[in-house]
């Protein structure tokens, strides 16, 4: 019985670290979102700098993202920042807090580059992380008809990207040669990447989905 309660409390604690994400609109000071790849996140400009935000399905994926960001900015020597961890609910943080700050809160990672106020924007974005209940974006589908392939994005998608393929002229997300992957983003900056079945298999759906 005691072990059962311990397991339940442990599960609840872990669940509390899985967030919905940072809204791509509505945070004062953030510019328009620019969507990158499904494993790097989205960016937005801020006064005298920019931010990059990544929300994954699991904490482990966010831990890996932080490691990649530290490696990509190794020239700035982003050392651990225990002060930010102590004054926030972040699980880990790196950078001097002035020109650079990288932090992770559960499954959400944030990178701030700024001339002087990196920690200020980090605090703003940490407070903006939402736990509002919202399903992860469903994968997009590719429907073939009359020799063309048309994208059907889920209703909660705010942006759809693709890899490969050949777009039909003046027909939106319609292809004369199908893409190899589709990526949809929702209003929380979460991405779902869909690998498409090879053309001619008769399967117009999704082969595999990787967030």
C-alpha cells in the first residue's frame, strides 16, 4: 500500500513537469514567430535580441535540446547559472544572464540572446509557460487526387511546413510531386513531423510521426 502511494506521488510529480508550452502570440514584447525544424523549435525577436523556444513531449527530449543549444553556442562558454535556478522553477540554466541564458523547465527549453537583458526575457518566458490542457497537434495528411497531392492539416495547426516535393503553382499546399515529410505547429509552439508513405503505395496517410 505504501509503495502504491509512493508510486502515485512520483507519477504526479513527473506529470507536473510536462507543460503545454509558451504561446506563440500574446506574450508582450515577442515579435512574430518564425518556425524552424521540429527538433529546434521556434524563434521570435525581442528588444535587442531574440529567443528560441522548444516544447517536446518528454523531459528527456528537452534535456537533449538544451545540450544541443549549449554545444552550438560553445564559443560563449555557457556555464551553469545556479542563481537563475534558485530564483525560478527552472530545472537547469546556463549562460551569464546578460548576453545569453539557456534554461529548461520540464519539457520546455528556452534560449535567450540579448545585448544586456537575457535574464529578464528568460524570466518573462518562464512565467509565460502554460499548463492549459490542449491535445498535441495531430499529424497532417496528404491526399492524392487527379495527379496532385493536397495537404490536410489538423484544425489546431497554425503553421504547416514541408520537406521535399514540388509545389503546384498557385494552389496553396498542393504538390505535383509529394513531399517526404510534413510538419505542423500549434499555437503553443509544439510541432508534429510526419514522414509520408512513398508515392504509389496506395496509403495516403502517415507512416510515422516524430515530434
